[in-house]
């Protein structure tokens, strides 16, 4: 089954709302805040500069970029009109950011007009990352910076024990909601990195990975693979572990920063 993040609007309003909230929760995680703050600290936001985010989703990372770049301008592009609608509503307090519907392979920008371009958890959801990187190269200034930050979904886990049913949901999520779980392993060959940083984060007491269980189990239910009782039980088990402090979720993130050659 195709990764629904390739066509978010087709996945429906419920999907958009669930993952907009999930992205906000993920970004509010202290480790994730640290990862984003780390790569933003290495960028320059000179007077008159333009920073672009490609694949901005519902704007969770965009708002961090806008706060760091202020008063300089930030343009956020996202192919989902649903995500753009939510992002515009949630980012009203940032006057230096604009959200537009656009594909990352065809940005409505002039050649060599961008100082910084950021792709945060984008390449894992595309079949071929090369056109996006080529488009980034086109719009970046000669001294501009490209930031690619993504998750190594091949190492994602929700396991507390052998044959953990929640971890089965995590594996199913990667299979059905991620296009290339191994993109981090390919980052060095895809771009000439001036900086490469690998960090991990643990999710122990909140609902930011709940869609991994809820949306995956919902698909299993719709296909008749599980019954309503198990669907409700899996969601309830995630919430029980979060409340009890026994929830364990793990993701590895990598960041590469490159300049045009």
C-alpha cells in the first residue's frame, strides 16, 4: 500500500488532523527541539535573506524556523492543501512566515534566490529524492545551505518485550506509512555533507507515537485482519503504558548540512 504522506489530502481530514497534532507533539519533545535548534544554530539569517522549508506539513518545524529567522522571511511549501490550511491557522503569531501549496520538485522561486533550504522528515516519504535535491540546488544561492533532517525508520521501535503487539504496530506503520525507511543510510551519497549528526530520542510518557498504533490498527481493522476488540485494545494499551510510565518508543534522527558545490 502506498505511503499516505505522498498524497495527504487523499488520506482525508481525520488523517490530517491526527498527524498535525502528532507533529506538534513530536516537535515539542525536548530531544526533538534540541535536534532542530542544533541545525538552526548553524545557519545564517542575514538581513534580507530568505529561508525555505520544503514539505512543511502543518508547520510544527516551520514555526521554530520563523522564530529563529525573525525578522527575516521564511517561505514554507507543502503539497497538501489540508496541511497548509492547518499551518496557516497555527502559525498566525509569526508575521515573517508564509505557507504555500507547492511540490518540492517545482518551487515557485527564482534561481539562486534562497539562503537556507530545510527538508525535515521529507525524503523518507518520496520515491526518488534526487529531483527534490536538484530543485534545492537550483534555488539556493552559491553560499546557501541545505539542511536535510530525517528519521531512520528502519530502527524505530515500540517494543517492551519479545513479540510485543505494539511493536508489531510500529513495524506495520513503517511498512505502510514510510516510503524509504533506510534514507538516513543513503544521505551521505545523496548530498555532499559539511556536517552530519546522528541523534536518538526516546518517547516514554506521551501520545506523540499514538498514530503509529491508532492509524495502523485502523487499517488492519478495515481490511478485516483484526477485530474491533483488538483495535480498541491496542490503542488502550498504548495509553495505559503512557499513563503508567512503561511506554517505550525509540527513533533515530540524522541531520546533514550541505552547501552547493
